[in-house]
């Protein structure tokens, strides 16, 4: 079907976007993309392979750090590994803030995605080289590259839809499905390469050191990122940068760039200082600072943009709490799967990293259903704050499920069904919050700030990941009762956050629309 291009009002209300008639294709029809704007398919498959690279590496990271040196690992203590994981994951998303600014003011979203993706690929290839120095170099390159890539590919998705397009949340849900196809495949591939005795046997037979199998897994993640960039480059003409506006003066850009850079470095310094004994209280700033921003914006009666940013602050706090618990998939739950779970089904043993594929496969199965539900409900669907409350509720239920699982672990390894049940509840909560959050940020962002607002959104993920790493560092397989108590406390925290989100939903909805 030939497409018709026309200018529409974009997600933030001012920038021009390209919105075209749906284009049919064999893969578009099969995935439900054919009813969405042209360009979603290109972004879908680009993000699929980028997430393959990220989750392929994440599935191995903590396990590699705690593995003994004699087994090819780094031999780190669990608290140290958790702290490094949390700091790395935090940096990945924290750098989305300057990454959004660079796209908004300097490079544009498309070029930022290209440069960011190339940097990520270099990082994975550095991890594939077995040495401590290339390990840290690889983590740094991936964090920098993801800061450029992550917020801006989401901004490009938002730019495909007009402000009032009811397909917006459904489109982001489908985009999210692409993310999770990559996330599903990655642990299966990298876990097999890094942990399976079969692949280690092949390496030994070929004359390679089987202890270096970890690095083959890291290298496979780099191949995924390279494929992502090739796909994006070939389809770049179907996309248009959001927030197209007249260039600013050099002095203004430099001044704002310095502020964003200093602010990002200050937040990173606070997060790192909060790990030091006696300074753990600094973590409260992750909540206090957004609360101050919410209070300021909510009282600006004649400034609709300030009120929208106040709504962003509420979503920020809810998302940070969500990710602090959810992202323990890479720490606490990864270690629980490795040390306390029977990693076999019907006599077939499998790498513990394969549990990381449970959440994305559930997303793949459920995302089209959720997207269809939002399309079916149209303007009757729940508001974004209510969807956030639902997401937190399911997350609380997931961790509540792990309380008896941890208790039973005192008698030996538990059934893999416990983790599968947790990941099912995780997934339902995730689909209520994460794609909706991306969609909401692109819709309520003030003029010429879509990249920066998405950077703020990923900042919530950054702080959540940091807290997840700190919590995961306290994991111990020798005290199931303490582990059960930890799961219960976190379930209670998330349940309280859900109740508060439901309570403030009408107010947040008004703030999102810039109303008093």
C-alpha cells in the first residue's frame, strides 16, 4: 500500500512528526505492526537486537563476577559484585539525561542512536577480551553508548504518533514486545555459551580454554548490537527527528550542556557516596529531590509546563520504586536461581541464566493482548497513573510469592515453578507500567524537551537499578529465613506505593494535562 505522509502535532504538542498510513508486510501483519505508522517496524527490530546485546550481558554479569578465578570468573565477593552491578546499571540509565540533551540540542535523535549503538558494540567486544582492564572499559563504553541510544530511540517511537492518537500506548506495547524478543533470546544464547558444559567441551576440543567461555557470551552480545545498527542505518529514511526547531546560540547550548553535565555527575557522585558507611542516608535524596520538584511544579498555577513536569516527578518516584525491586532479576533472583533452585526440567539440566528468559517470553505472549486491550478500550482505558498503580500491585504480589519459596529453600533447592510464577506476575506489572511510562513521557513532555524528559524517565530506572544492586549485595544462600523476610519487606513497600499511586491518580492526571 503506498504511504501518505503528512505533518501532525507530535507527542509534546509542538514538534512536527511523520505519521503515515499503515504499511502491510508479512512481518508487520504477523506482529500487529501493520496498523501502526510507518517506521515502527524499523525501530522495533533495531531495539530488539540492542536489547539482545544488553540482556545477554546482564544475564552473565553478576555470575561472572562472583565465579572463582579458577573457573574463569573474577572471584569477587557478593556485596562487591552487587555494588558494581548496581553502579553500572545506574550509569547506563543516568547517562540518558545528558544523552537526551545531546540529541535535543546537538545531534538529533537519529544520529545519537547511531553513535550510541556503535559505542555499545565496542563495549561488548571489549568485554569479550579476557582481562580486568577491558572488563571495566567495556562496562564504561556500554554505559556511555546506552545513554545516547536508549532515550532517543524511544523519542523516535513517540514521534510517529500525534498527541491524541489512541494507538500510542498500543504502539509502545508492541515496541516493548520487540525489546523482549531480544531479551528472551539473549540469555539462552549467552547462557549456553558461558555456562553450558556442552559448549565448554567444544571449546576444549578445539584447543581453546573452556574457562574463557564467559567471554564468548559477551562477544555474542556484541554481534547482536552490530546487527541492530545495520538495521537502523538501512531504515533511517523512514524516521524523522522529533522536536525539530530553530538552532540556539552556541553560548546557550554550552551553558545548558554544562548544567546538564554537572547535574548528572553530581547525581552519580551522590549515588556512589551513598555506598560509603555513614552516608547511606544520601539515598533518601532520590526521593526528596523529586518530591521538591513535584511541590514546586504543582504550585505554578499559570505554568502548564511546570505542572506537567510535576506529573513527571510523580511517575519518576513510582518507577524508581518499581525498578528497585524488579531489577533484582539481575542480582538477588539471579543468585537465587543459581544457588537455591533446581535448574532442571524432566531430567534436562539447563544454565541458571536461562531463567532470565522467562520474563521476556511472558512479555512476548502478553504484550499483544495488552496492546489489543488498550485499543479495544480506546478512551475508556484507565489513566496512566492508574496503570502505574496496577503495575506496582502485581510487582508486590510477585515478591510476596517468593516468601514461601525462600522458606522452603531451607530444605534444599526449590522447584523452578516458583521463579516462573514470579516472572509471570512481574511481567503483568511491567506491561502496566514500563511501556505506558514511555508513552506518557513522550505525550506530556514540554516543547523541545522530549529527549530530556525521557532522560529523566530513565534516571528513575538508574536509581532503581542502583538500589537493586545494593539490595542484591546482601543476598545469602545460607539464611533462607532472612531472605524470606527481605522478600516480604519489599512486597510491603511496593504495596504501599501502589496504594498511594491510586490515591493521587486524579491529581496526577490533571497535572499531566497542565491543568490547575
